[in-house]
C-alpha cells in the first residue's frame, strides 16, 4: 500500500502507520506548513459524544486539524536530512 495518500504540486498527504492520523504538508512562498489531522476512524462506530466533540472543535476553531506548525526552507532541509 502506498503511504503517500496524495502528492500534487506543492501538497502532500501522508498516512500514519496507525491509520489514526494524516500529515498534510504544503509548500508556499519559502515556507513549509505541516498539519496533523485525526482520521477519527478506528474501525468502529463513533459514539454520539465523539461526534459532537469533533463538530464542536471545528465550530470553535474553524479547523479540522489537531495541530499545525510551519518551517522555513532551511529548517525543512534540516528536517529532511535528519529523516534520511
């Protein structure tokens, strides 16, 4: 199975090995944006509490992702060197 879910232009989705999270990477004007999304699917049906919690988080923050951080080109290259 291909772990890179989608790679197009300057955007890429990478599925976590636990299949509970997705990493979204986007390059724009010398910066790299990393956003972590929870897939919220673990094989079972979500409880009403979990469904409301997910909706409420999006209503409050306007963002469906768990966390986000930004790296400039130099830090992105350092990260790439560290990972390889």
